[in-house]
C-alpha cells in the first residue's frame, strides 16, 4: 500500500527537477492524427505553503526553441513559425492564485504568455507523489496567435492539450 504525500508536508521552496519533469503537449490534426511533443529546456520554481495553500506560488519558463516531436523538420517549423522563437524565446507561466480543492488536488490560476500574448488560465494539478504534480489542460492556441498560415488554421485543431508532469527538489 502506498500513501500520497499531502501539501502540508511540503512547505518550503522548490525548483523543478529537469531529469524527471516532462513539459508536454498533444495537438490534433483535423484528420484525427495526433502530434505529441515536449519541451526539453525549461526552468521553474515554487514556494509551497502547506499551512495556507493560497500563499503558495509558482513560475515556469520554457525555451520555445527546445520543442521536440521526433521530427526535426517539424520541430524547426513549430519553433519558428508557430511559436516565433526568434522574437519570443520563452513561454512563461506565473501563478496568481492557488486554491486547494482536496487534500491532493489544487487549481493553480496564473498568467500564460506565448508569443507576447498573455491570458489567465487555471490548471488543475494533482499531487501524485512525494514532490510530483501532474496536470492536463486544453488551451486554444489561436488565443496566443500560435499559427503559421491559413492552411494550418484549417488542418490543425486550435485545441492543444498541455500535459505536465512536474517533479520538484527542495531548495536548501
């Protein structure tokens, strides 16, 4: 039998463990095929307050040129044309509010910036291990102008699912 860690046990400052964290996404073509990918270069940290989760905070910065889908040509196009990596080298998320839903689930509201456009989103996180959080959230890439041309507007669904598996290390 395994027990799940509770946030109350994790009060402190943390950084992301790059070896065990996965910042992924899934995009769907209109013909039903899926493109799965991830970002290989990122940085992030959190302050967790187990006594008062609303006082917790987190931030994440992702290098747009670190996109990986298993196809170097597609990666280059996504980085350049969809994410505008030359002008917008990072995607950022900065929390503005943390709300505890259950002992192990939290809604993290924050500002997501892609291509210089910022929108507030809420990401439902689940504490799944000692310092591991998982979340999936669907966003509309068009809200952040993440598109190449009129053809891709038709061929690629505007919905992209973010798939986050975050593992943190306590900062000493």
